């Protein structure tokens, strides 16, 4: 995001600090624009499990407004409008290629 705003020094500092934790900044492309970031995915999973914004904030050491920000972005990216829909989307197990699809 810093790079998008032309703030290369801040982008480099963030990259170095992220790398120091053992993580790497993901490549931002048009194709990945609607993918959840790791933080959005973590906030979404906790919200889907029933945690409140305050509980998520305390657990992740971020503010409740940051939780809200990530949830708004995740809702948009996932095309959901409620925590119930979020839970269905986030918590449903991925179909296994080993298990044949059930016909109801």
C-alpha cells in the first residue's frame, strides 16, 4: 500500500520488518487484488467463529476499528453481507478431490 501511495521508504521499512519475522510481503497484482490478505483472513476466521470485534482486537493486538476495517474489506472481497454468511463461507470445509460429490 505504501508503494501505491509513492511512499517507497515506508514500503521498504515495512518489507524489512516483515522479513525479520520470517514472513514475506506478497506480490500485489490485478489477479490477486481480491484475495484476502493474511490479516483479513485471520480476522474473518475469528469473526466467523463468533468472536466480537473487541475480542478479535485484543487477541491480535490491534484496535477494534482496525478489525472493522479488515472485516469491511473481507466482506467486499468475499461478496458477503453478514457474519452468518461470512461463517458459511469461511468455516465450510473445502471440497476434497478424494471424496465424490454428494447428490441430494
